[in-house]
């Protein structure tokens, strides 16, 4: 008679909510899908529509071609701009070439763009809190004339500032930053420049704030935490940092196949979340893989419910009907 299989070790999964796709990501992906339905393949997309390889590969399979620069788009081909936003020069160049383009910039990023334009028009110099080289930062700087904004990444950067007119400053932020880090930089700005003008509302987007708060809510009950997301996804990287600051081990993985089983040594309760550009399908994929080695029980901890949805650009509403 065959020996019974050894009992699998129990593993409790504490799954953060909200997690995964936000309204801006949902909208951007839908824009590409509808553009393909409306125009036929291929549809060109300037830069990754969102920072997630699974999403990008899925859209490639449907007929999207991803490029980094507009000059890689053939004449007459439809093109979509990514959710991160683009400098003003990009749609201007598309118009000059007569390209049919759709802008999938997240409306919350567009809100920051409009604030930047208004502040510069009012004569203020903008201190922009963000990560150098990130597409959203490049896109926001491209809304205003050169020299109208200064990038700040750390509290130390604030100390090193030497503005020409300290009484005429304003600040804005990238939408996917660490809430805690940004609060420290903002506090340093207010301390050094008491007259600095703050944004009318919070620039860090609701999805970034909510996902960080959800990780904080479960961290104390977890032995370790996994974040599903891409290594170039700012909001996903911030979730790892948030967990580590709560005193628990954390790691970022793109797919279930990337899991290092040794990471789970000694783990009885595993926290799980996903960045704003990672689909729920990848969360379920990881749960299924964990179930091959552990006796998994799942518990979801919901800190808030998201109900935000963004409208599609004009010209695509009928295609979505």
C-alpha cells in the first residue's frame, strides 16, 4: 500500500484590499483595446501603456506595438500615449505629422499637468517632488517651459535649494510616491520656505495612498509580504518599502513563477498585495502556486472600497457601447 502524502504545512494568506488595478490603469488598457477594435491591428503605443509586462504582452497579442519614441510610428498609423503622461511636444509632433492619436494619460496625472501650467502662468517657480527619469516626471516637466520647475527627491535636496525668489514658490508631486517620504519632504519645504504654495488637493493619487494604507493595516499580523508588480512600477516599489518600514520582510515579484520558495521559510502568515498596474489574475496565479506546497487559507483585509471610474476619451465611447 502506498505511503500517504506528507501533510502540507499550513500557510495563512492575509490579502490586502484594495490592491491591483486602479481606475487610471483600467481606463488606459481599455483605450488600447478599443483603439484596436476600432482601427484594426496594429495600433502603436508610445511607451508601456502601464508598467506591467503581463499587461503589455497581453496587448501585444491583441495587436498593439509598443515603441519608445513617436518617430518609430509609421505615417498614418494610430497611436496611444501611455497612462504616465507625455510632454506637450509629443502630441504637437503627432499633430504635425497628421497622426490619429489617443491620450491615455491618467486623469489624476493630467490634473497635476494643469496645476503646473496655472502656477507657471501665475509666475511661480515649481518645486516638483518625484523620481528622476520616471515617465510621469518627464511628462510633467514637459508641460512648462524649461527652467520653470526644479526636481526634488529627498529632504536633503530641500536643504540644498537656492531659489532666486524664495517668496514665490509652489510645489507639486508625482502621483505614485511614498506617502510618508513625501510628507517628510513637504514638511521640510514648509519649514524652509514658509510661503511655498501647496497644491489645492493631494497630488499622490487615491490608489497609491490606499494601497500603502492597506499594507500598513496588515503588516503587524504578517511574517513576510509579497508584492506583485513590475520592477519599473513606482507604486509597486513603494509598497515593498512601506512593508519593510513596518518591520517585515518584503519582496517584489512579477509572476508566481518568480517566487523563491526559500522566502517562505519560517513564514506562517504571508501578506499579499499587488501594485496598481497588476491584474487580479496574477494574484490568483500566485495563490494557486502556493497551494501546491502549502495548506493555504485566505483572509482578505479591506481598509477602504474604491468606486472611482474615469470616462473614456471622446471618440471611443461609441466603440465601448
